[in-house]
């Protein structure tokens, strides 16, 4: 795929910079401080997912279907402003928001609202440049926030003893670097088109609740651990989720290219099945290596306070490895105009998380980790069903084990 090297490079840069930032934060703040940092950002992260209807996926889909780039950018600009305004309202209505955020050491809690529009715009600009084939600019947009985080951390570390509030400030400002490198060449093209905005809303809503439930699936357990156990346990759980999600970096990089290629009718279903199978089994191998190395690596790299995270990681890894398959399947389904399968998949996974929590697991980090693993597996299964429903010519065996029989002469590149 053209430009795949730059997309992979962006993912590798994000991986390296993100790991460096995460290790530095963990060793500086310890499990409790890391938990406070993660929990402070959680409400606004949830808001971005709830309010950014369709978001980046709608932008990619519309551009690949030939809609005017300026009108698509205009939709993204309006969406960012609307979501940012909603964040201000959220902080105004959230009981005790100012007091709780000041408790983490941040001086101006309202500054957190600035993270919201920048987060929406940075994702939109990355999708915009990737869909238009400007992969080098996509690399800059994708890697800039992580680089800013690590640079800001180093600067603060050199001049001041770090607190949760300082690191929240770094997290808030980092997405604006992506906007700074992504917007100059695009700003003059921005226009407004009500029909394009309507199309973006219509497409986005079909997969929107999948984005919302996916976020809850990924992060509800983190909130429950912080609510029922302690901020230190939340910090360990945060580490486990981030380590498990490393298995998805390469599939996510491939999916970022696969989605626009499918939307442009450049890929057939059997190619998707083969790519998902290749990346999925690679994820399984990486998960096995991670499980073997975790007891020695986690206490030495992140600190002895994170030693209890090893058992949690072992519980999460099986489902997280399976979930690597789902990234490519979901990109294929969304690219062919069926993002609702992502919604159903995420809702099924979220249901598992809720059932485990309600069944008594909310007060046990290990039970929540096991539930998270099952949730990933269930989500993968639902997407597999969706892929087979849309592409019955691809057998179940071909999804997991082999290419299977040759494609029939009637196989078409579905739009």
C-alpha cells in the first residue's frame, strides 16, 4: 500500500515516544499519581468520544467518496468547536469538578477544556491528510503530540519537581502541536456545505455508539478500579491496559490505510481476511513474549510499585491478542459502508464488562482484568460474524487459519 512506510513510522514513533513518556511518568509519580492522572482525564476523554459523532472515520469515508475536501474540513472544524463548547458546559455542570481537579495540583481546571477541541482537530487532520495521500504530513500530525509530551516532560523535569498538575498541563497542550503542523496547508481550503455535514452525521451516527461503547469497554474498568479500590490500583490497571494495547499498534497502522483503500474499492474481502490473519497471529506471538517477560521487566522498568500489575496483564493478554484481528475486519466493514457492526461489536464487549462488574467483580482488579479479556474476545467474535455476513464467500477457516479456496470469478470489489 502506498505510504504504508510513513504510517508504520508514525505508529512506531508514537509507540516509542508513548512508552518513554509513560515510563517517566510512572517512575516520577508512582502508581497512585499515575492513577490520579488517568482518572482526571477520563471524563473529558469520554466526552470527546460521546460528542465527536463519526469523527475521523466519517472524514476518511467522505473524502474517499469524492466529497470536496474543503467542505469535509469545514465539518471537522465545526465539530471541534461544538465539542469544545460542550466540554466547558460539562465542567460547569459536573459537581465538584473544580475542587477535584485542583486536588490533583492543576491551578486552572478550566484549561482542561482546551484539550477537547485540539483532540478532535488533531484526529481529523490526521485522517484528512492520510485520505488525501499526504503521508508525510500525516506522520507529522500523528507523531507531534507524543513528541511534545516527552519534550514538555523533560523541560519540566529539568526546572521543577513534577506533580500530577504539571503533567496534566503537558497532556492538555500536546494535541495543539498536531493542529499547528496539520492546519497551515489546509486552513485556506475550509468551506461549509450543509449536504456534506448531513452526510457526515448520517454516516457517523451508524457507527457512533460503537465509538462510545468502545471507549467505555476500554476504560470503564479503569474507573471502577479507581472507584472501588484505590488510585494506586488504577495506576497499575492503566499500565496493564496500555501494555495490552501495544499489540494493536501494527494492526491499527494497517487499518488506517486499509479503511480508505476499501472505501475506494481497492481491496477485496479475501485480501482483508489474509491481512487480518497475518497481523492477528503476529499479535498472539507478541502477547506470549510479553507474558513471559512481564515479571522481570515491569518492576525494573516501571518500578517495584507496579509488580502487582503482572497478574493483571496475564489476565488481559489473551483477549487483547485476539482483538488484533478485529482492527482489519472493522476497517473493511466501515469502508464498505457498514460501520454499525463496530457498534454492535463494542456493545457486546461492553455488556461483558458490565455483567462482570455487576456480578461482584467491580471490587476485584483481577476479576475486572479477566472480564476485560473476555470482552475483547466477544467484540472480536461479533466483528467476525459481521465480516462473514457481508462476505459469505470467505469461510470461517479462512479468517483464522488459511487462505482457503481461490476466490470465485464472481467476487467483486464492493463499494
